[in-house]
C-alpha cells in the first residue's frame, strides 16, 4: 500500500515537472505562432507511409494558445509521411465556440480547394478539440473530415480554472453549458471517426474522465494516457505516435482492435 502511494506521488511529481518545463518552452515559442502561417500546397507526389497519407492534416490549438503548441507534433506527422500539415489560429478575442467552428469550416473548405483533396483529418487540443467536434457534429463537417483526433478535450465539461469563468469560452466548457447540451443531442449518420486521448493526470480536465467521449451516435475510440498532464498531450512523443497510428486507420468500418490502445509514459 505504501509503495503504491509512493509510486503515485512520484509519478505525479514527474508529470508536474514536465508540465512546468513544457510551459516554459511554450512561452518562449509563443511569439513565433502569433502570425498565421502561409498556406501550404500539397504535391501529389509527396511521399507517404500511412493509409491516409494523402489527406491534409489541420491542427487546432486550445484556449489562449496558438499554432506554436504543435511544433513537435508537426515534425512527428511529417516524419510519418503526412503532407500537408498546417495549423489554424483563431482569434484570442473569440467569444463563441460556434464562431470558431464556422471559421474552421471555411478553412477546411479552403484547404480542400487548394490541395485538390475532398477530405482532411483534424487534430484538436483541449478547446480546439471541442471546436472541431462542433464543426463535425453540428455544421456538416463530417462530409469533409475523415478522422478527428482530440487531446484533453472537455467533452462533458470541466470545473477547473474557475477564476477565469467569466470568459464566454470558459463558460461554454463548463458542465451543462448550452454548447455541450447541443453536442449531447443526437447526431445520426455522422461519418467522422473520432479518437479522444485523455490522461489520468490532466489537471485541467476535472474530472479527468470528462476528456473521454461517449456519444451513442458517434464512432468513437478513447485512448487513455498515463503519466503526463494537459500541456504534454500535444508534445509527448508517445502521444504523437498514437496520433499517427490513429490517422492511419483508414477504413470506415475499422474496429477498435485496429486502433491505438492505452499508453503509459510514466
């Protein structure tokens, strides 16, 4: 019993130390991600290794963040043969998740027109995952999105960071919000495959299980990650490998056995 408790404490301390290191690094990189990136044109001859290597990947950051959070994940996806990979910055002044979802929809249409592809894959961190899910479920985005990967996303709402609860986006991420009630409504025929990564040490998701997606109409695979916190999800190499694996599941009828399972990075 005592050894188990000591192991848990040690794991939590390591996770907190990693979160602090990642936060420090991200603060240094943050200015580089303020300006939106230049659009990338995909070449039909670009090499790819995965089943869905030809589909563009669009990355969507979380609350008060920007595209700089995905520096390491972009490299991992590029090494895996995914091309093009690009990020969408939405304004820090955004006050409605639904407006950000509409912006995402316009961006996806632009990416498809520019690359000549009919579908994309989406990866969203935290609030970004919720925005992407709203686009897929409520705005017809399932016609464009083959796979949606969400990292530490408050599907059932989070009670953390109450001190900034006055911000409209934070209120929309609270349990019982109007947006979350909309997302809980039936979504028959939704074609997008959803993969949700959640961590048992995520201190922004309260309770941590809120980052699990449970919806009777959605094709969902939940992946539990152990030993890291919220900020590490879009950065850690183990999670990046899981994301690449999730995006490689290309068949509409793929079974959970073909998809990534729980991962421990403790």
